[in-house]
C-alpha cells in the first residue's frame, strides 16, 4: 500500500529565479502554543528513539534549535515562540524586528531566561540578517526598503508573542460511545506511537496528541527541505487537538480531509496507515469521529466565516442589496458561503495559486469587500480603460487593455480600502492621486495646486464615499 491516494502532488512553484530550494507550506495553528512551549526539553527527549532500539519501526528524533529542543514549525526547527513569530514576519511579510531583551522576555506570560541560541551546523555567527532564510537566528533583521529598521517595535513584538502564548488550546468534546470506540481503534492502529495522548508539563499532562519529534514520512511526503537536524523526509508529529477545524492537512496542505491525510502517511507511519486501511469501515468512521472530538468540531466551516455567521445588516459593509425577494436573499447567502469557501486540491486548486478562496483576496473590510447597500449606484467610475501609468513603467497587456491602461477604480468605500492602485503602492489617498500619470496627469496637477483648505475638503469628500 505504498501508492498515495491521488496522482503525485505538485506544490506551488518558486517565483524567485534565485531560489535554490522551495517547498509549499501549509500554515499551522497557534492554538495552545504557550502550553507546548512549557513542556520541558527532557520530556520530549525521553520519547526519542533515533535508532529504533525497540524495533517497532518508529524512530522519532529530536530537532535542535541551537542548544534547545525544537518544537515549533513543520520540522520542529524552532524552540521559542518569539523566533517562530519573527521568522515569518521577516520571510513572508518583510517586517524587520529586534529580538526581545532577556528583561522583556522575563515579563512574558511564561518564560525561562536562556542564553542566546547558538546556531547548529557551520553557519558563522552573525549580528544581523538581510536575506530571507528558512530559519532566522536570534539576531536583528534588516531589509533595504525605505522604512526604518526595526519596522516592528519592541512593544509590538512583545504583544504578538504574548498573544500567541496565551491562545487557548481547543476544547475537546465529551466522550461518546463512537469516540470511545474510535480511541481504541486509534491505539489499535498504532497511531499513538507518534501521536502520544499527552506530554508532561509543569501544568500537568498536555493532551496535544504529539511527541514533538520528527519522523521519516516517506518518499511521497518528502519535500527535500532539511531544517536543522531534520532531513527532507522528516516532519514533526503534528498536534491533533483542534484537528477537525484546521484543514487542509499535512505540511503542504495536499490533504483536504483527515482520511486523506492518513492515507498519505508513509515511511515510519506506513504500518499505521496500512493498519488504518485494514480496519472495517465502521471502525475507521469511529476513529475519525474520535479525532474530530479532540477540539474544533463546532467551529468547523467551509471557510473563515464562523458557524451560523449573521449576514451584515442593511447599510453595513458586506450586506446584500435592499429589497431582495426571499429567493434572491437565499441566493446571496448561498453565494456568500461559496465566496468564503476554501477550494482544496480536489476542487482543482492549482500549483501556481496565490489563495485558496475568493475571500483570500476580497476580505477587507469584510468578506466580499462590498460597499453599503440601500444607496444609488454612485460608484464614481466609468468602468472604462484609461492610460494612467508612467510611460516608462512596465506592465501587462491583457485583452484589449494596453500595458499602461487600467479600469477606473470605483471610489465607494475608499476610506477603508487601502492600500491603493493595482499594485498597492499607495498607502494614502493623496499618494494614489500623486501616482496618476498619462491621461490623468492634468487632474493630478490640478489636485496638487489646490489650496490647503480645498485639499482637505477633497480628501474629506473622498473618505465619505
């Protein structure tokens, strides 16, 4: 049973020609992260069996972050929440920061002051980081944009880390006959060899259903991306609390369901996968019901809208048009759910995706980005194409639109739809006007020559739309 459940998976392809290694990553939940941070290193190490001394086919290994035991990230490459936050801030958002001082760290909800992390391997000591890396050291980060570094203040970083440390773990459901049978099937299939029911901590047992070790998951899941001590075939045992509402699954999001995720298991987990597949269908259903009982089931939705989410009232952002017939209202509500729904691989999500839902782009200030209802259609646009770009600017031709032509953007909701222009280059309304060229150059000049009072009146009017 070595074959995966679907054709070979192709993740998102690298967009930077200088990239020497790339892998698709499915973001992991922060729920209960503070509790995982409190688990002592020795507790994690006590479950490691790197040489499979007991001969059960499972050889979980510790991944180290300097001298500390890693526990966060798909490969347990990070030991502390602070670094786990600062890394993505820099790599994914380009936001620079300084590490918190030991004095500030001591003020966090839970923290034991430790020496600065020592990078493992042959990486030389550094005092700052300029380039995006898979793992950033415990140093200041810098970039070469126009904003002064650090771009995130000490207090803002402190608040972010505190928020992550104080996020509660998902609350499990009460036991039922089906989930108790499913728990027995979970153990029968050997899933608990890696997904330990709990780890000891100063607060008592932490029922995260993980060993926080890395395991070889086989050829089909391998991403070729080594991180610290973890090879390109090894991944951290993902905690299972809250698994019902945290789809898609696996490190690259290839599995749309828990059943799919189990079927993708290989390597050390191949025997458990085969044992799961050998169970009668009723026992597999019970096992899946048990997993869904570990928290999050009542919050599970097709997208980000909470269960039973109310439709905005007339006049609010995201509301339907006024005066709809009941059948039209029903269509709106059904379409709203579809607009929010995550599209998984089974629905055709492709390898060059930038989002997995309509809502991924159209979410501000609410899902759909709609203006207020119950008003005349005063969008302040002609919906035509105009040449408004700098003549020297590069662009894309599409259909009948030339390289420098863009549709006149509607102005309703302008005050709450920053950043502006097709590429988001303008953070203010005034900045967006300044960027106009071509056919709009004369209007831009007229706006620049307005008196201070007239400019204030113009911007007040635009913000009122």
